[in-house]
C-alpha cells in the first residue's frame, strides 16, 4: 500500500490538537508507517484561537510536502468551529469527519462523507480530566472510526506522552471515547 492518508486536525489553541496528531504520528510509525509528515498551522497564536495541523502517513516515503487540500480524514476537537470556518473544505467524497460534539448526528449536514460523533468533553470529565482536555479522547474516536491504528498501541503512546500528567486518566478518556463513538453516513 503506497497511498498516503491525509488527516487534517482542527481545534483551538490549548486544546492539544498538535499533541494528539503527534501521538498518532508516533503510533503510526511504530505500527509500520514509514512515511510521516506533520505540519502545524497557526493563525493568531493564543489560547482559544482556531488552529489546524496536518498529518500525512504512508507505508512508504512521502515526497509531497504540500499542505493538505483534500484530506481523507478531518478531526475537529471543538464542534463550534463548524460554525466559524469550513473545516470540511476539500474532504474527499466518502471521507471521514471525526467530531467532538454534544449534538446528535441530525444536527449536521453530512453529504458525501462519514461522520464519527461523540461528546468527548463529557467523557473526558468522567475520566477525571479537567474541563477542555479533549485531545486524548478524540484519538479514541479516530481509532474507532478510521481503524488505521490499534487502540492499545495508541493508549500506550498516550500514556507515554502524559507520563506524570494523568496518564491513566488520559488513556481512559481515549478508551471510553472509542467505546461511545457513533457513526453516521452521508
């Protein structure tokens, strides 16, 4: 398989979208993906401002260093961004939108793509994380919806990344989110 899988992440400064992409990148490399490119993109560099990061993974080397224009997967850490910018711009037909939202799937127009939906905020709080810590939970949703990487491997990398900073709670957030993610087709 030489296809490059392009994942674009959208969040707000301080939510940990870049950390989440880094965890997925490390786990992907460990599982045999040899080509990995991650490129964060910032607007105003402040907490709460919209940010995005791109992650490309491939079983072979990646020579294309251009920004992601047509992602296979879009991960959104804050559902309110759906009203602020076109986070699904360029999402390939049949692509996947992974969305942290307390709303039901009916609240979203999902033409021509799949939607993985879960209230990561609620689950993260149940797992013992402080309000707004959604990056590890969204990794669980991505794992379930995409089936790209094994959940146990991702949990291992989550615990490594958060050693000394609630590693078990962060891993639990990902596991619970994985279990509670629902899928909808467009």
